[in-house]
C-alpha cells in the first residue's frame, strides 16, 4: 500500500526536533539537506514549514552578512506554545460563555411565543458560535497533543540552550578578534558589516 505522507503539523514537529536534538544554528540550505534525510520532510516543503515556525515565534531567524540563519531554543519554544495555548483557551472560554448566554435567551424566548425573527437570528448566531467553538477546540487539542517528551526536554535543556548561545557568542567574538588581527578592521566596522549588535554579550 502507498505510504501516507506527513501532515503539516507532523512536519512542523519534526523540524523542531532537528533544532532541539542538535542545538545548532542552520541556514535554509542546510535544513533542505538534513530534513529529508533525517526526518522524512521533502526538501521542497522545508521553506514553507520553517516560515510557519518563524511566524509562530517557535524558531528565531537573523541575517548575518548575506545569509539568513535559523535557530530554536527549547525554553522559548515552550513559552511560545504555552502562550498560544492560553490564548486559545481564553477564546474558547469566551465563546462557551456567549453560547451559554444565547442558549438561555433562546429557551426563554420559547415560553409562550411562536418562532420570531429574533429567535431565528439567535439560532443562526448560536450555530456560528458552535462552529467557532469546534474550531477552537481543534486548535487547543493540537497544542495539547505536542509530544510530551519534547516538552519535558524543553524543561531540562534550558541550561544547554544557554551554553549553546554563549558558545555561539564566543565564536562570534573569536571571529571578530581574528578579523581585527588579520585585516586591521575596527570592531565597529565588523559589527556593522555583519549585522552584529553592539551590545552582544554572554548570557548570565
């Protein structure tokens, strides 16, 4: 039988695994090579998946020189996911309360009355709210179904993420030092040319 392809959310989850397992920084071309081989994500869909994760705040990106780099620290990914879940749960609660109020209003309108235009309008709005509630419930379930092992790893690897960030900061400082010795560049010129923030420093 034909093998079922990965869903969009499965691809997103597997893309995040690449960042969490390697704790590294990548260019798009790197991920287009790694993702198909290690995670079964087609190279043609890597850019779309990556952009969706960037848009959701799950993956960070920055331009250094002429290249774009991507990375994801577990602690930030967990925070973004929790924030999204809280937002969806808030919307769900609001819709549920409105639905309950409308249901009570409809029941009240039935007492001693024939069908009215107001009741028809309320029923229409109730149906729309039920549909919205189902959509929100689907969204909530999607975020609740995140791999618990990945979430647990997020909690345990904050220190590793910090060390990784400091290691990359150290690498940048080393490259800047080499460039100053090799080419006699001023530090401000190096920072400007490669888009390095002036206040770049180690994470405490």
